[in-house]
C-alpha cells in the first residue's frame, strides 16, 4: 500500500467490481451484527448484508472507538448467507481493509460510521482486488472517492438516527450538482473540476453522462418503507438500512416491507399496503439534536 | 422493413437499465415488467442479473413467475443472465436460500449458485459463442453460477475455457455471465433473432 512510492496505482475500479454493485440495484442492503440477523435479512429479500460489530445507533449511544468487526463474526456471517457480504473498515485504515480482503468479503465499506484512522487520507482503493463502497455528502467527495478506486458510492445521511433529513440533503445535493455540471458549457468544466476538487476527465465524464460512473445507493436514517421509496423516487439506485431494521419492533416484517417498497417505489398503494402492522419503528434522534462534533457525516474529506 | 419488437425486462431488482440500454440500441421497444399486466403484448422477455434470492421473494406475492412460465411454455422468447439463469433452471443445487420460493424452472439444466466463490473470483473472460464463431465476445462473470448439467432438451451454445456458460432450449436462452456489463451486444442480437 505504502511500500513503493514510485509505482503508480493500477486503474480505477474494474468492470466486474462496479458490475457487482449494478447487480444490487433496486435492492436493500441491511446492517447485521451476527449470523442470525444475516439470515433474517436474506430471508426478507436483502440483496447484501453489511457486517459490523454494532449498528450505528449503538455506536452513537455507547460511544468509544468503533473498529472493524471481529473476523470470527465476519466468517460466521459469510457462512450463514448466500448473498454478498460487505464489511466496514475505518476511513484510511488500509490494514483493516487488507484483513477484510483476506477474509473474502465481497465488498468493503470505508465508512465514516467507524472511528476514522486517518484524518487526511482515505484508503488507496486501487491497490485492492476487492471492491469498495464509500460515503459522500456531495459530488466532489463522491468523485474523489471514485478516483481513489471506489466501485460504488453511498450518500451518507446521518447514520444511527432514524432521521431521513440528512439522507435527503445529500442525495438532493449530489443530483443537483450533477444536473448543474451537465448544463455547463464545455469551457467552464475546467473551473468546475477545480471547484469540485476532482480530476477534470472524470468531471467531463459525469457532465456528459449526467450520472456518476458507478452505482449510488442512499444510506443514513432510512427507517420506514416510505423513507426507502422516497430515496428511490429521488434517483437512488438502492438503499442501505442500518439501525432502522434491527432497532425496530419487528425486524423481519420491517425488512421485508422495506424491500417491497424499494421495488414498488412509484406505487403509493403498494407502499401503503406493506407499511401496515410493522410495529414500532426505531425510536430515533432528530439530527438537529445531535451536537455537530458527533455527526458522522462530517467525517471524510 | 422490420417490425419494431417489444421486449420486456423483468424490473424487480438488478441490472435492469443495462439490458434496457442494449436492447434500445438494437432497436427494440423496452417495457419494464413489475406486474403481470406488463407481460401483455411482449415479443420477448429478459430476466436480468441481480440477487436471485431477492428477486424470487419480491416476485412471489405478485404471481409473476406462474405467468412467465405459461408464456415461456407457449413459446415466448426469454433470455436470462446470471440470476436469470438460476430462475429459469429446472434444478438448482445448494438452493437453501431459495427453498419454498417459486422459480420459472422451464429450462432443462441443473445450476449451482455462486459456484466460483466470493467476489475475488469474479472476472472478465472471452467466450466461444457458437453463433459468432469468428469473434469471441468478452463477458463479465460476477459471483457467477455454474451449469452443472445440461438435460436432453437444452444445448450448450457458449463455452469459456471449455466450460458451458450459455445454453439454449428452443425459445429459451440463458447465460451464467453478464454481457450487459461489458456492453457486449452479440448475445442480445442473437436473442432478438429468436423473437
């Protein structure tokens, strides 16, 4: 990773790695902390599970340093399900990422939900064979992560709150910034690249395609079928649900309902049908009540 | 003058827009299929890659697979890639996560899910495709299934390193790989020739 500074990094994410994210589109990726939860998630129709030690709501409540999960726990989850298994590494913690790759996870999430290991650099994701998903709150951040080798983007939201307002803000910001970029005359894209702090060629590619070159899911605060459907209507390719499922009254029923609402996101009658009888949603915290230093979405640079 | 064909893409989950884009480029009119009524008037149907466990669960309450099975038995051309092959296969090995869920199961093969292991085993590879003997299209194998046996009604139409990777049974076509990820149109072109 840091051994030979003269060797250029290999190319950005491969087509099979960005392609795996394409296979997950229209689906729900669920946070799980053990094999039993992973089975519940798969049985509800999750397209992948995210293995972590504590869900974000517990990380928030309990405090302390949050790190990569125990390898035994990750192995247990890999053995429990047939769908892809993702696992989180700390921002910049390239050895946690090496360990996760050695464990054979299908995707690594370089995640602001864990305590950052590096406040300047993210992981050089191009030097790995396993694909990465990274969080972003705006287009420039997304493009910097893609440049580093991310094969999938996850708008951050505010994890562990059950408050969808930050997820809303981030996906609206990214889609608006793409639309603005696409409307610029070609000779203004040089300054746009400077302002986005992203490579010119990638900025041109996004301006032409009117979309990111990788799949973008939404995360952080999704707790109900209507939350998930709203993110899809706003242009998300899929959703991550963290604490929203296993911190609710009936995780299996809620997980299944969120999966169906994500498919039928444009059908309010269907969303109404699956929203009935789900029991208590996670209690949640309003993002405005979270002091700024404790907001996870502000981690990442 | 050719008649513009209407091709459905099963749009419950997975790489839907990638198939829609290739089919549109080849001149087809594409319908996204989320309910049985969307199957009316189709000239062909594509079942995209995705997670077969998720697609089977989303499809179950909609009654989609019994309707697709009837249409395929009646001759509707169908093309399944990766998860689509799993849903079309008559038999799936190691199918615990699919147990109790309906599949289309009209294609005379036995398939094994995630046969090559985790994502680190995913790769691109050239494919020997019998309808185009002079060119080898490149396809993406992503957590790909394996065709473990081919019944008498189906025939192998593509191999990679000698291993069967695509089969045809009359109006049914299925591949373990993703031509839509490499932007490879040879397979869709062939599928449209069956329509």
